[in-house]
């Protein structure tokens, strides 16, 4: 009977998990997760580590319910396999699509007599599956979207299957959350497949049908909030794509688009995809004010404070704050990417770098000089100021849309506010 090691990476679920499904059909299974030192290094992102530990506890429970278990080890995935319970000749190593660095290390397992099989599951359409005529990847979203819509129409990949014999072995403890998550945001959702499926079901039932109408309403907060569950694979992106309308599928396609760009251009988080000769300001005080949500521009500060409080920022606010940093303050997009990466629960290197470069004009936007006015955006997407008042309590006493321009209040009123003047003149 064949023995498969199923390496979980960004597919922390049992539903619609191609690697787990094939392994279960083939024979005995060793489910394995390796707490990579690259994840738990000197500066781990505490929000994502906490969410990850929740997801692993949930996955372990689901596997135990099915008669198996989750083996947890710490170190390098390729090195760990040498001492794994079934790291023996004629075994099979199964994993979802992984990054180049980890994928290259896993390829070395072939030298141990293991057959390495890579499966889809991180994105709806795997990077590299859709290519334009005469090119290695799509550089513009619209033609990619047209082809993606046809490729994403496939049926679901199915559950984990049954009848597989679980290999009994020492499962290994999960590290205590308090050791790794100091400094995490105070308001975080529960991680894991069960929580993700509850969230998905509730959103599909209540808000999915009106997504296009409410997605940009900052105060309504009726976005899916499924980002972290997709990032860790607690929810299947393909299942979600098949359950939603065109507007939300388009957002999933953007995610896939950035993954295929990053696969073809691995330097996406570090180098301009399309260099345009930008000269960035090195204003550390302005950068710190942006990070802390003390720029004096309420819509920007509200977004940055939501990020720190919840490990989440509304997508429209992400665009506003990113444009403010790169277009108004003229600060390098890499500074913004690093800060988002430190706090976002759904922080994803490919998607975040692609979005930051899109806003900064160095990425895949066909209108590289596009600038979002924070005041016009505030008036359009938070006209009554409710979003700002929710996250900037110093301004809670200012009614209506006037909250977006506190510097226009009478001087006597301004003196009563414990809120800074804007760091740049937006008027």
C-alpha cells in the first residue's frame, strides 16, 4: 500500500483539498505541517501566527474526527521529511502549489526515493496555467480576466475521500500562542476551516447578492472578510468562486492575476515591475505619522488605525491609504508593503505587492498616473463620516461629512480637538 506524506502549507482544510483527496484514495496518509523557520523567524507577524495556530488546531481536530492526526514539526520542510514517519523509499510527497524557494527544496526529496507531486488549491487557477500567445504571463488584467472566467468554470475538486489508513505517529505539540503572538491586534477573528466556512455561509446568505452595491461602502462593512481564510486555505477559492457572482469572482481573479505575475517575476515584492524613474521621498516623520494614523487626514488615519486594531483594513481604505503614501507623500511603496505585511491577517506577498505596485504606478495598472484624492474618496465612500468616527475617536463629536475636514472648523472648535493638523495641504 502506498504511503503519502501530505504537506499542508496554504491549504489548511479537508474540504476541496486536492492533495489530501488523492492521497486518501491512494492508501496510507501522513498529514504533516512544518512550522517553517522562515515563518517563525526573528520578526514573525503576530496576527498571522495567531490565526495560523487556530487553523492548525482546527485542522488537527478535523483529521482526528476522520481517524487520523496532524503531525507538526518545526524547521525546514525538506529537512524535516528525512525524519518523518514515512520518509522512506517508494513513498509519495504531496503538496499544494508552493513558492519557488520551498518548491525547489521539496524537489530535492526525489533524491530520497520519494515521488513529489504538486497539486492546485492555493488559487482558483494555478499560476502558469493560463498564458497568452507569445508570452510567459499576462501583464494586463482584462485579457487575463476573460480567459480566467472560462478556466474557473470547472467543477469543485471534491472532499478528502475515504477509506485511507492513517499512519500512527507522534503528532507533536503546537507552540503556545502567547509565545509567538505578543503584540497582536486586540480584535482578531477565529482562524480555521470551521470558522471560515461559517463566515462564508453567512456572507453568501446575507451579502453576496448585493456585493457590487455595498463593497465600497466603508461604514457598512459588508465585504466578505474572507481574506485570511483564503490566505491560509481554510476556505477553498474554487468553491467560493463557484458560489458567487461576477463582481466577487473578479476580485478572486485579481488575486490569481497577481500570483501569476509573481510567479513570472519573483522580484515583485522588491523591484518595480515597470520602472518609471520614481524618486521617492525619505521623510521618516511623515512615514511614522502614516503608520500611526496621525497624518491629520481623517480618512487615512481611520484606515491605518483599523489595520492595527483588527489586522484588517477595508479594501477601499487600503487603496486610499496606499495612494496617500505613494502619491501625496511620495514615499516608496515598499515601505507601505512592509507595514501592511506586519499587520494584515490576509497578508500575501504576491497579492499585496501587486496591489501596492498597481497604486504606485509601477505595476500592472494601464493608467500609471492615476491618483486617488483622499478627500473625494472620503466624500464618496464615507459621506456621513461614520467610518472615520468609528476609528478616530478624537473626532467623534464632529457630525456629518465635516469630520473629513476638521481643519476647516472654527479655530475655537479646532483647539478642543486632540487631533493633529494635516501633514500636507490637501486643499
